[in-house]
C-alpha cells in the first residue's frame, strides 16, 4: 500500500463503516462489482474465473471448496481420499459422496429462498409442496403450473455471512440459528441476540442495516 494512503487512513477510532467507506472511495464501483464485493452483506466473494484473483476448486466431483494443495483436493476430501484406500483415479471418479451443506438456491425458477438441503434442492415451502401436496419428482415438480417462485427472507444478520434466512423464526440463516441455539443452551446468548422477524420477508432490509456480530460468523 502506498504511503500516501496510509497517511490519509482514518483514525483508529473510526467505525467499521468508516473504514469500508474509506477503502471503497479508493476504487471504482465497477472494480468492486468485478471482484464480487457485496456492500449489503459486507462480504467479498471472488469468482473462480477472475483473471487475477481467481482460485482453484477441489478436484473431487461435486466439491466446490477452494484449495491450493498440491494434490488439488480440499482438506476434507484429502482426508477422505487417504482413508479410502482407493487410487487417485478411482477416488475422483466416485465424486464427493459425503454430506455437504454448501450454499444453494431453491430449484424453482426465480425462487429467492435457499435450498433446505443440497439433496432436496428446494426451499422449505417448496419441499413441503413437493412432498406433501403434489408428490412429484423434482423435474416434474418445478415445471408444474401451480409452482410459483417465492420472495426471499433476506440475508442472514451476521456480518459477512453469505447465507440467506430460511424462514421468519429469526434474522439468521439456518447455520447461525443453530449456532445461536447452542449458545443459548450454554447460557451465553440472550433473546436480544436473535430477534425474530416482525413482519416477515418484507422486513429484511431493515434487519440487514442492524447486522449483528453476536454469533461469530463461521461457514459450516
Ligand atoms: Zn473437496
Ligand atoms: Zn423455493
Ligand atoms: Zn448466517
């Protein structure tokens, strides 16, 4: 970083918001968009294909974790590979078979909600409609005329979390809600740290302005 930038750096008592404003003022909105900066979530998601900042995904089929390991496998897949006793070729051909949470959108076109699980590929509401009402295979279900996209509940309230809320029970994503419950059980969380939504999905923007760090961010 050039010294001139350090000299104009905000004083150390500046807020996180001041620092973000300061650093974003040093570049262009086009560059920030290009590198994947999400101002609302205060999170940076660099695409794998970016010519300068791009990264290499794990070689295991179906695994999207980045890696710089010589073997080309993330630590989880590398552990499974070493424990499998398979040749590298056979292991890679088998793909990732273990449970993987991952981030994913509901498979219904235009639905703004996260999938319930990677296996279900549908949000909670659509999974209920598929399994309990229409009882159709996924491909037929998503094409059914009565299946319509649903509004997002908005982003998780934990700073820099990339996940969305999966319902109106709290302002957190599923992973952080579960984490909050554990902390509550241990007596280290209170009701203020996990407020429920008052007016459902329409309130997410107001909630996102008051994002909290009460529950430490950790992508499971
Ligand atoms: Zn992997
Ligand atoms: Zn959905
Ligand atoms: Zn979250």
